[in-house]
């Protein structure tokens, strides 16, 4: 597969050279030249390894305009990922090795190897102590030198190389520049690119004899607690920091962040302190202690940007209270909702008995709607009270589940008809350092015993939306659960402590002597989902939580777009082999890095080949132009190898909008994913949710605030594909009456058959500014008749377009004009037998 790609790469570039290029050479090529390898100090080497060449060792020419051929991937973006003082070595087999310092003056190094100086293998990081192991004395070491390039003097190493080596580097840079220019194509230039373009005609004729089976669970969703997607989002809890567990340092941009965040105390003489001496549960160590000398004292929670309540709706309140030892009488506590205008919207009185923590409950019915209400907890009599787990849920959660999900948001996701849900991340799954790896066991059981943690995206995870709730949600929407567990390593972008190689980053990994316990946790997760409560302790916990029947877990992801290092490989292999051996019914989804190419992609695929991993998770966030120019990406995949889960993808334009242009480029690409549904088993856009005013990442599929949900145009593409998927793909003969390649690439179609209904579904994508008049001959598949037509269209920058549904009558051969910039889905009954 990879070999094929490289042939394609170099042929494609060669085809773009002017006619005769390379034939009429005026000057003879040098036999050999000097190759200078260096990094720039002004950006601490973050732009990586660069090259220049010289025929006399004095006058240097930059190669590829100073492009980087290798970048360091060690530790944090922004402050780390440095390549300092790169040195080149060569082993007897001709392989190049680049060794660089990770920090100034440190004796910690990165190393990577390449046969051709363009294709670099996995990076390994090591300390001075291991230098001689990693850099054998048999390697040729190239001398240090100074070179002036473009008037600036650099330090680096000089090697004598064949001219062909330099030429290859130049061609590589040229090809990549050319390729980038294709990926940069955007609709803003369509006015010029397609000036004078007339409507295009397309004919499609189905070839049912060549139909092939495709995945019946292709379209799914990827849920991660990013952008306040869970707490303050999908998870319906209305009280922020209900457990007083917000920790300083979780959110660097909010000064007041800590155990008292979102809480205020009212009343003269009233005070609140945070206690830890005898909590409800050790996993939940903080609670609030209120001393009240008078009436009028209250603890007030402002919710997540306010609490939204709706007139007439019921809200379930619960709280843990403990009275001070001296109090021997029952104490009354008034709980109420206070509107933004100060009016009371609902109230109830709960009674706390002496003698330790007591859980109290009440139902509040809102008398008015408000988007900025607050919750007031007011002891009626003077005294000292400990409070914890003060919680308020709408009664109307999705499917009425206790500890449930926001009905409107969950329904919007369900409306996609996703066949699977991947959770809990993303980067949240592998965490910022090993202590931040998401541990599923911390997310189950009574809420007061769950172990909250810092969210890697800079806030707090209550774990209220935990594994039980994820599994339940999957079941409620008819989707397969696809949990992702860290591969024993945290995110490669985790902070490392300079001067300490094993300082918290990916290289630390879970210590090998703890891996057995870590693997047991994964086996326990599979049992939690699938085992019999009569014989398995974890399954019993599932039953106690209200679900005696199995959740029918079939897939588990191991790793999330990790850097493929030795540290990763060792741990991934241990986990993979253990699951294969101990729970053979489970399909493991491996990972091949964060990009569609490069060392993690290549190394990840090589590891998947070696271990025979059934499915691998690919990620790429790319420009619309990438999707337009890579519709053959999966056509080139080897069918005998691992299947693909396209776990994260989205089209990114400058400014990161979610508009018709991005959405249609995703739709265009999805038609090619359907065509390759025999190798691509699942696909999920990312990220899914974003709370307005709290987004760390754009674009997202669904934006929301406390009271409303705003699906994007990209959401509608997902919904149109999710609601119109099939399990058989039918190729077509296609002719377009315009021979321009850029026109051809912007028109796509896909025909699938859904064997459940027998329906034939035609999807048509037009990314041109003119109509595409389509004549479709589907007579071998359908007799025609009433059909549903759904059309999403707009100008490329439109962010508000919505699909329009209609019912139409089509013959088995029909004409249809695709509007400019549109996705159309035509669904018709299959041929009567
Ligand atoms: O989807 C947002 C992030 O993108 C995910 O957490 C991570 O896997 C990827 O880098």
C-alpha cells in the first residue's frame, strides 16, 4: 500500500513538470556535493531539520526553500517539540540517522532514521547514559560546520552525498509544494477558477453485477468531553461543581477556579469553608461547611452560565447533608430556584436528621422559564452544616433516565442514527500525563464515590457521565459502544519536565510492572459490559446500576492517535495480545497516529500488519482541498490488511467555519468512503459538541447553549448519510460532458442499497458553482415511483443552510438537476421481484 503511494507521489509530481524539463540540461550534474543539515535556533528548532547544498563547501543553496524534512514530536506544543543541534550519522547499510538535543544544554536526545532523508521513521528519546547504545561507534559521524544560507550563518553538519540525493530532496519539496497548492484550493477562488463555466451534464448507469457488501455500521459519532461537551453539556446536571471537587490548576484561565467555584454564600455572619476531614467517600474528599448564625443564610450555585429552567417542568434535587455533632434535632433546609429577576421560581423544604451524612431529595416545579436561574440552599435554623453532592437534574432527561442526558442534545445526536458511539475521547482518553489517563473504574458506581479528575481540555470532569451512562446512551439510540482506552501511554503532547526524560510525557508510559493491573482493568471493562452478573463482580455492578443484561460490547479502541514509539509499541502489544487471548470475541481497534501520512501513520500501519490488528483508527483534520483531491485515498488500500475506522475527520478552512464548503467537501469524501465501505468499517466526524462561549476547538458538529441546540451544516451532512446508509455498494458507469479535472473532482455520487428496507439510495454531491444535470439509469435496481429527496445547498460560506425534504416521483431512469454547491439524497424503493 505504502509503496504504491510513493510511486503515485513521484509520478504525480513528474507529470506537473514543464514539457522537456530534465531533457535539455544545460550544465552537467555534479557527481557529489556537500549536504548541510541544520535547525534554526531562533525558533528553538521547532521548524525541524533543514538542508542546504554546495558544490564547493563555501556557497550554500537552501533546499526546498528551507522546508523542514523532520520535526521533533517530543512533549508539549508551543513550549517543547524542539530540535536543537541536529547531527547526522550514517550506518554501514546506508541509512541516515539524525540525533538532536531536546533541550538546550541537556543530555537528552531524540533520534530518527531514514533511508532517503525524506521518509523518517519513529522517534526515540534517550538520555546521555544510553547515548552509546543508540548511537553505535560504527556509524559515520559527519563533521560540524558553519554555513551562510541566505545571508544568515547556521551551525550544522556537513556530509558528502551524491547529487541524486539532493535532487530527490528538491523533488520531494517541489512535490509537496505542488500538493499543498491543490489542498489550498478553496471555493473563494471558484469565481476565477470556474469563470464562464456552463452547467455540466452527468450520466450514471448502475452496474449491479459488480455490487459489493459494505459495512453496515459506517456512520457513527465520536463523543469527547471537549468544549464542555459533557459537564455543562450533554450530561444534564444543572449544578456546577456539585461536589466541591474543582481543583486549582485545572483551569489556568479562570483565577477563581477551585473547590468553591460557582458557589456563593449569602446572609450576614454566614461563612463557607471547604472541609476534607471526613468526606462521604475518599474519592470525593471535599465538601462545604456552612456556619450560620441567623436566618437568611444561603449557599447559592450559579450553574453553568446560569441554570435554565422551563415553566411547568419538574427538577429533581438531591443533596448530602451532615449536621454538626452538637445538633441533636432535625434541621430544615429550604431549597429553591431563584430567577434572574430575584423572584422565587420553585421551592421545597427538606429535613436533615443528626448522625452523619444523609442524602435528601426534593422535586422543584418551575413557575416561570428562565435561562439564568440559580439554586439556593438555605438552612432554616442557625447551626453548622456540611454539604456535598448538591445536584439538580431536569426530570425530563433523554428517555427519562436518572442521572441522564440533556433531552434536546441527546435527541439531536440520535437523529443522525449513528451506528456506533466512540467515547470518552480523543485526548481525554489518554490524558495529559499518566496520572491523567482516563480510568473507567473511576466513572462507575454511586455518584458520590466516583473519582473526578482534571479534564485535559482545561476544566473538570465530574465523571457523572461515566461508562454506565455511555453504554446506556448507546443502547438507547441503537448504536454500538466503542470505548477507547489509553494504550498504556498518555498523549504524546503531554508535558515533560526538562532535564528529566521520564517526566510525565508519553515516554514515561505506565511502568511495565503495573501493566498487568492495567490490562486487568481492560478485561474487567469487557466483563462489566458483557459478563454474567451471577459469576462476575464487574457485571454485578452493572446489574446493580440497573442493567442486568449485557451491553453487548464488540469493539474496543486501544490508543488514540498516539506517537508510535518503542514505549507505545511495547504496551500496545501487551494489551492487544491479552485481549486477543483472554476475550477473543472482542475486536480491537488500533491506532495509526494523528495524520494521513508520516511516521506515526507508517509505523502504526506496520505495527498493525505485524500484529494483525483487525481495525485501525485513522485521524485527519484537513483542508476541503485535501478531501477533493484524495477521493481515491481508500481505493488504494490493500483489502487483505486491517480494516479502517476513520475515527476523527473534519474539513478545516482558515477561521475554522463549519459552512457549506466544508460540509460538502466532507460529503464528497463520504461518497468515496461509502465506495470503500469494504475496507472502511466506521467513520465519525470530530468533535461532536461545543458549548457556545466555551469552545477550545472549532469547527464542531453541534453547537449549543443552555437552552438551545444549533446543528451545523456539517451535522446535516452526517445526518443525511446516517439516515441513508446501505450495506451494499453499487458501482456506476459515469460520464461527464466536461473534461476538466477540477470540474470532474467536484462532482461525486454514490449508490447504496439498504437490505433492511430494499431501498436504493443515490447520493449526489456538486461542489461547482453551476448546476449538474444528471441522468441516472437505475433501472436494474428500481422500478422508480415515489421517492424522498433531501437537498442541502447554499453558497460556500453559508453556515445556516438546512436540508429541504420533499417527496417526488422518479422513473427508474430519470433526470435531476443538482443545484450548485449541493448534496442531494434520493431514496427510492428497490425493484419489485
Ligand atoms: O477532536 C479533538 C481532538 O483531536 C481529539 O481529542 C484528539 O484525538 C484529536 O487531536
